[in-house]
C-alpha cells in the first residue's frame, strides 16, 4: 500500500471505494464565462450594484479573477468589505454556485458574518449560502473527512472523537501516569526554566498544558513523529524532550482511541488528499474558486492544505492579508506564504489597498515611519482623507506605578472632562496579560469599570485575591462569617468536614463564626437550636391554617401548652425523650405526632424545637493555627499601611496558602504579586472600611451576572486587540525587554526576524486607534514589574519610540 512520509503512524486502510468518487465537470478555460447547472438560482446582478461604494482599488480587487491574486490590505482599508463583495460578485455576476466556492476564514464568527452580508447584497435567503463552503481550516477539514466517510481512509472509525484541550490533558495524564521517568524529566526542565527567570517556586505536577502546546507547535510546523528533519530545527529543550518521549506514543494512543485533536483534522485531510489522488481531484474540480482571508497567519500545515487543493490551477486563488500584521510567529505562522506569494505563483497579481478609513493622518504618519524599518515586507504606505488629528503622544514616567496611576487619571479625565469620551471608546493595550493585570487594582480604586480579554479572569475573581480579601476583611469586620469561612478553609489542617461542622454550629446558634470559634477554643459547648423534622414543619403549616385567630384561640393555645407533660405521659413517650440525640428525638415525636389530635400537635412541634448544645473538638494542630489566626486578627486590627498589612498576611500564613494550596499549574510568583497588589490597593484608602465598601460596590456594579454590561474601558494584549478599534488607545510599557520582548538587538538572522515581529506588534497596537494614541515608558527600576523585579536592570525606552518619529532611510540605488 502506498505510504506517505507525512503519515503519523503506519496503519492499514481500505482502498478508496470508486463509488465514493463523484466525477464533476471540468472548469472552463475562461472563468468569466463559467456557468453552473443552477444558474437560474441567482439572477445575474449588475456589477455596479454589487460593487457599490467600493473605491477604485477595492473594485479592482473584487473583480479580478484571471490570475492568482494577492490583495495586500493595509490596516483599516476595508479588507473584510472587499472580500465579502468579491464573494458576492462571484455568485451574483459571474454565476458561480456557492458550493463551488471555497472561502477560508480564521474564525467561525467571520464566516457567519460573511454569509449574512453576502446574502443581503445578493438579496437572497441566508439558507442559500448556509451550506456553502465558508468556514475555518479546521471546520472545512472535518467536513471533508466526514463526506462519504472519508475518515475511514485515514484510519479512523465511525463516531471518532475530537479532543478539546481539556480532553488532550486527560489523555496525556493517562499516557504519563506510569511513565515516571518522562514525567520527572519534563518537570526538571520546567524547573530549570523557572530558575533562569529568577522564579524560586517549585514544580508540583507534570506540565500537561505545555506539552499540549509543544505538540500543537509540531503539527503547525508540519513536524511528525520520528521526523528526520527535527534535529535540524532549533527548538527549546522542553519541546525537544516532548518530541523524543511523548509525541509518538500520544499519536498512537489517539489512533487507538479513535480520536483526533484539532491539529490532526488538517493533517488527516492532507493525508487523505495525498494518499487518494482521485478524492483530491474531486475536490479540486468542485472548488472553482478559492478565497482565503488573513493569509499572513497561515502556518505550514495550513499552507500545505491550501496549496494541495489549489493544485495546478492557481488562477482560481485569491488571498487577502497584510504582511505588516504578521504577529503570530509563536503559533507557527512564519509569513512565508504571503511574503513569497509571487515566487510560489510567478504570474501572480498583487493589488494593494492603502486608503485607510480608520485613523487620522498623524497616526498613520507614525505607523508608516515605524513599519518602514522592517525589511521583510512587500511595502505599502497608508494614507487617508480623514482629519490631521493630534500627534502621537509619547510620555515618560518615573516608574511603572506612576505610569499606571497617570494613565488611569487620564482615562478618567477623558471620560469626565471636556472630551466626554465614552469609556467603551478607550482601550489599554499591553504586551502581555501580566502587564494588563497591573492596571486592575488602580481602576478599582478609581471606580473605573473595565473589561478584560474574554479568556482572562478579573482581578477580584481570582482565587488568591478572594482569599486575601477575606483575610483583610477580618481586620475590620471580624464577625463577617462568610469571610471567616473562606479564611478557615485556607488554614493548614482545616478540611471541608471541620469547616462545615463549625459553619453548621454558626447557623444553628445565631452566633458569628468567629464567636463559635472562640467558644470552641475555650472548650465551651455551642448552644444550637435543634432542627425540626420535615414532617412536623409541614404539619405545623396545616395546623396554623386550621386555628382560629385571636381571642379564644390564643387562650386555647396556652391551655394546650400547659398540658404538654400530661400529653407526653399519656402517649407513653416521656422516658424516650430524656437524654437522647435530637435526630432520635424528632423520630419519636413524629411517632407521637401521628396519634395526636390537631390541637395536641402544636405541643409536639414546640417540643421539637427545644435548644440543645454541641461540643466541637479540634485536633491540636487545628487549635494552634486557629488560635494564631485569632491573635493576629486582634493584633493587626488597626493596621493600615502597606508594610503592616504585608506583615499581617505573612504571619497569618496567607502567603503559605498561596504557595501550597492554589492551583498547581499556576506560577506562584504571579499569585503572590496579585495578593500584594490587593494589599497596596487596601493601603491606598483612608480607612479599611472605605476599602471594603469600594471593592464590594465595584464588584457588584461591574458584574455582568447581576447587572447589564456597563460602559467600560477595555484592557487586553495587543495580540488580542487585532481586528478591533477604539477612538483612544493607551500603549504602556514601551521599554526594551517588554517591547521589543527580550530586547533583541537583531544581530543574527533569527534575532532580526524576532525584532521585526515585535515591531509589527507595536504597529498593530498603534493602528487600533482612530483619534488618539498615548505611548509611555518609565525610567527607574520598577516595584511591580514582572520583567525586571530583582534583576537590577534599569529600563530603557524602546527603540520603536524613536522610529515612530523617523522613517527608515531608503537604500541607495
């Protein structure tokens, strides 16, 4: 049987069933004259209607179908509109059927939007386009595998399972459960990486998440188990260890379990095409035209998938992308396809969209200057008919604490001053998620509603912050039983059973949880109101509905109460009620209750709710830790400044809890810094009560679970902001080591590539703005910095700041 070098594992497949291969008519030489068998489905529309409101270059790109086409669409130049109009033009004017157009997008949301907008332009029902081939690489690959049961030809069986990331981790856990040596090796490598960064925390479990990323990276780069070319590629130690010890057995286990991960969907499709040329020919003939969006983000696996389908008819290919927005190198998107498009397809046509509809002239001047310093680009210069606008603002601060505070002040002044800007028109874009999180405490302090990237947990929702807040709350409000319960759950030696036992006493006694704990330490029994059995509670409701109100009814009730003793004796239950547990007592009363008259049943109910006492016993370790907690709460109840609060947090064991009991896959240093950020926030208020109230109100008012989403600023990374826009954009932390990340000098080719990608990241950040850009850096060692803490490095301004005001010199001819 034919084997292909890209196969994961050698497995026997049945030969392709000829009945599954559906022959289709060949394409006409002139695509302008192409007609489908269903040409009456879409009436031919005038091209001027279909291309209405497009500028000259957009119209040219939408109409061009003679050769392979690359549309170099700059930021804000109407790329999405142009691509959508081209799709509508193919259907409405050139009479292509939707089933014969393959349109690849990078998100399902973009695919759905394209169908809706095209249906509106074509004035046809959405369902006519719903079955068209507009989707993502992964969705299209899955559809191809499922058509005619093609998946059987690549070794999969019926009802194969697609693993999501959590499923991948479960499979890896199963795989490495007995492989102690590999687990230890991977943990040791991660520990070494931590030490190199100055992180002294321990590695507590196998880094399954990192293993998943390594495997995904291999597939993005078209690297397969036992690939002989792997050693020539420069991967980090962890990736190399995963390739040598985990990758192959992982793929074997996937096949054994009839499962695939997301990367496999694309590769299995490629494998299908290469092993079964007739099936490949079927799809090549079916897809008369191919559109690809965001082509700059293709990884090698996606590029292989695309070029295989294009085959020897590149004239049916149109790609849209921007080589100045190639910022996903870490995902395997090398940019080779867009940069070498005219080399891959020598007769290719390149059309540039350079008219920007988003930003001011001053913002575009800065971006053109900056990106001109990159060498790996086709080259284009953005221009606009928009207003001149204000120059990009460059601001230097003393340190990052001042930078954060001043930016938040600026946001407030934009919102409340003469600009009257909506908060939703403002964004703070950072290089990393860690940097974004530093803004949260200050925004909370200033009562500025904010939203994080959808995948990020808000500051006040993080486990370690919730626990820290409970510890701080007890300093001023020690009778807050919810906070006390949270703190008890974090104490060493206190398991769930012990905590719930104490909480039950708190609920039944009417005492605060702190008061219950004090009585327990003193060895005193807790007065607990006994619970009433459900039968008696329901009976009491019925009896109350039968009783007369007021007057004679009240006198009768008192008479019944006085006859309790005789009633119990009469029923022979008096001896049974003495010295027994409340649950047994309730059972006996139930028995007595059923024989009683309605008036006597009231007395049984009253007997059932008599008070009992409960003695809670703790182990010595639990007593010691609880006693220490109570003492420290009293000792530091008047603590206010940051130093005192940190000492309190240290003495009560808060930091130990964060290190030992928070999620094992988290970086302890980050969690501790989150706790200290909360402490700094508390110390910034005049009183602890002000701090408590502000945090509670802010958390409530900005909760989307309880309130409509408020007008709020957005805080996210530059990577996450791609494709979005705001009127006002703040770009903090432009220092060497953060942007560009790592402070690469560009001396080697690899460093130059990295530096250029970092410059493109900066470019993307600036071009999110419509009206105003604020770039900042700081000049002193940083107290809160994740990048520089303890390194002794004095931050230096990013070289990109200077490049914004100065275009690169053109090489002499």
